C-alpha cells in the first residue's frame, strides 16, 4: 500500500547505520507471541540487506479492528487485512540522520487465521508479512502484474534465505492484493 500517515507518529530517531526498527505492541493479543520482535527484526534486516535499503521504520503489532480502521481510512477498503505499509515519500533527512522509511502495521487475528488456513506456522507467516511490508517501504508494489511478479520473486528469495518456504508455491496465497 502506498502513502499516508501514521508514518513518523510511531518512529524515534536513531543514529545507527543499519535499519533502525522500532516495534510497538498495540494489541495485547501479541503477548502470546513473545518471539515476534526477534523474528520481525531478523526478517526486516534480511530484506533490507537484499534490496540494499537501510533506514528507520516502525512495526506496529495491532489487532484487526485497528487495521480495519486504517484500511478504511487510507485505502478505502472496509475490511481488515493482514499487513499495511505506510511509506514516507519524499522525506529529506539532514545529513547524518537515518532515512525515514515509514511504518508497517500487522493485524494479529488476520495473520493467525491465514497461517492456520494455509497450513503454515504463525512465525513463517509473520516473517512473510514483515518482508512484504518492508518491500513496500522500499518502493516495491504489486498493482500491475509485472510489479507483482518482481515483488513475489524478491519475497521468495528473501524468505529462502530465512529458511521460510515459498508461500507462492501454495495455491490460494495472497498478501496485500
């Protein structure tokens, strides 16, 4: 998904060279997944290294109602979705400060339901959603078929490096389309 706040609303300044990743737990549902923070950081750092895109971002671990409201407001779709990305476009950072990439918001209930339905572990699906969300922040999209093919290929490559099976090899898999 392209553009729109809450970018900057959730992010803090860091002075590191590699991607600075803030993870904010908005929903108590995520308390049942204590490994989520580590998994998300590992997935995003791998994606950042593969596409050579570093910067500062936030991941918000939300529930379906929060993501539903964001999806309705920013995409005019009146339903929850698994992951939303809010890239910061055209932001100019002073020399020496990290580039602000934007925010990724993940809905717990939708992610858990999709993982169950697709017969995969929650962690593998979370890794996929994080990689997918990050690629949107890095400027990739899947509106057109050619873009979708490029993005899915990149996702599959990154996921393979993280030892996560190719989600597009399974029938009926869709992320953010």
